[in-house]
């Protein structure tokens, strides 16, 4: 019986120590390192306007549809940019529904931006991202929307292009991925909401 209680005491002490380390000390250490070294990212990369109001996150897209705003890529997340329902459409390349949706998106994009009926359209302008929450569009997509935005806001198109340039991020580490324009930041810049 003495050996049994000795084994039980050892098992209980190991469980207690591992619980303290794994459920307390380790999470606190990770939290502390995140707050100390990556404060902005650890707290959601929030976008705060010049009045101190949170306007969104640099990591999550938002729906913009008015002519005075740059439009994000289509979203398959819920009713569009619904963070609680993130995901793609799961429609494959042979899906007629997907083909019809893309064809309609191409037609709508050309009409919204005053393009010719046979003008090339960037793929990101008519297809959703895998998460449905991507805040970025390609520089080509932004450039094709610049004239519409400038006209709707009654500002010079050069001013809009400068904002595009300021909100274009290069490829990660200079070679991973493609350059992208953060639509949320760009539209807030157009509204003059940012510092």
C-alpha cells in the first residue's frame, strides 16, 4: 500500500507541476513576449484614426461599394467580409456556378470603372480570396479604379495615385508573394481619417 501512495503522490505532483508550467507560466511567457516585441500584431493590427477611434484591422478587409471608395475583391465569407464566417466558396474550376459568378463580376467591374467591354480585368478584382477577408488588392486593380474614385470625389487622379503608392506594400522579404494595396487603409486615407 505504501508503494501505491508513493506512486500516486508522484503522479499528482507531476500533474500539478505540468499544469502550472503548461497552463500558467508558458502562456504568460508567450503573452509577455508578444506584448513586448510585437505589440501591434499581438493586439490585432488595429487601425486607429486621428480621433482615437478604432476603424478596423490592417488584416481584415471591409465591404466598400460607393463610387468614392476603392472596392475590395469579392468575398465569399458569409454575406461578404463576415469575420465570423470566414472561408472560400469551395467551388472548383469546373463549377458552372463559379464561372457564371466570375463572368458577372467581370461585367460589373468593367461597367463600374468605365472600361471597354473587352478590357482585361485583374483576377483579384473578380475572384474571392481563400479566407474571404483579404484586405489587399493588386496595384493593377487599384490603378483601374483610380479614375472612378477621383471623379466621384472631384479630386485630381494624380492625388489618388499618390495615395495608392503610399498604401502599396511590397512583397514580404522582397520576394515572397506580390505587392498589394490595403483597401481599408487606402479608403481611410481618402477620407482623411488617418494621422
